[in-house]
C-alpha cells in the first residue's frame, strides 16, 4: 500500500508516530487484517508490528478481534477523532487542576520569593530582552498590563490596533482597577477595532505617522519593531528602566496633547 508521506505526517495531529500512522492507515484500507498482513502492506518491520498495534489498541484506534489467528479491526476515523478529542480534554482538565493546585502551593511562593531576590541584585540594564512572535508579544503585554498599578500608555498604528484587540479584556480589567489606560493611534483608519478598544480605555485619533510601543507604570517599555509583519516574524524589544521609559513617555504625552 502506498500512502503519501505528507498524508502520514498530517496524522501526527492524531498523536501518532510514523509506525502507528502506517499501520493504522493500512488497517483502514483493509478493515480487518492480521499483524503479518499489516506488516507486509505498511512496510513496518514485523519485530515492531505487535508492540505498535498494542499501542494503537490502547489509544483506541483499533480493536483486537477474538479468535485465531489474531486479527485487528479498524475503528472508524470519525469515532477516533471523538476519542482523541475526549482524551485531549481530559488531559487538559488534569493539567489545569495540577496548575491550580500549584498556584496555592508553597512551591509557587518559594519560586516568587526566589525571583524577587534575584531581581534585587540585577543591574537594571540587564532587564532587557527580545520577544519573538506576535503571540508571545501579546502574552508579554498581557502580563505587564495585568500587573499595572498606575498607567498604561500605548501608541500604535492602524494595523497595530487589530493586534491590540487581543488585549481588550486585560485593558478593561486594568481600567476597572483604577489604572489610567490610554491608546493613541490613527483610529479613523480602523474604526471597527477602535470602537471595541474605546470601551476599555481612553482613545485618541492622530493623523501623524506613529510608532508602536507600550509603556506600563512609567517603567516597562515594549517597542514593536515592525508594522504589519507576519505573526511569526513580528518581534518586540522590552526594556525595564525608568530613565529609558521617561523619554518615550514624553513622546507619548506630546502626541497625546496634540491629538486632543
């Protein structure tokens, strides 16, 4: 049986390795078959066939048929997807429970204490870094916004407004905590995104070309280097020093007043 390599690679989404994918597709093509037959048509070595079939049986992809010689029955792909989905949900629920327990444990408190002690001896100049990938940038900003105490100032482009939609919930919660949340952007060019964000912050429109940066509590500055880049290639530069942030805050305040 000839199955395209690209097709077999896609079966990794089912949680299958190469041998498992080959044997399962071979069994699907036959419906019922013995281990020897499956080895022959899938090109999986006979020495590995039985343990791989046992693995597929545990995962719920196949059923061992009663009788001799031992044969195997393929579970329908639709049923397999439901089983895989259920297993993923169960594993996710277990991991979530473990993480919830960790949040209340002494281990987390000890880790936080260790981190704070480490920061006390770190040169502020060392608190800089590059955040690669749009999703990582969003997660980074969400973390900063979650811990904001006084102010959040964001300058962005019309394209950047779309990316900031992912921050709407975090910005809204910060606003409810009494944090000053402001966004400056050419919002007239992206009214739909601006309308959503306006509910979570004070938003002003500017016609001037703008940069993309976020300042939190006058200390943490994250600069987005590119505009409208592919999500995988977008990156930001994070700097955590008050002196550096002050310069960007002055730029923001000047532009904010001009947009009034």
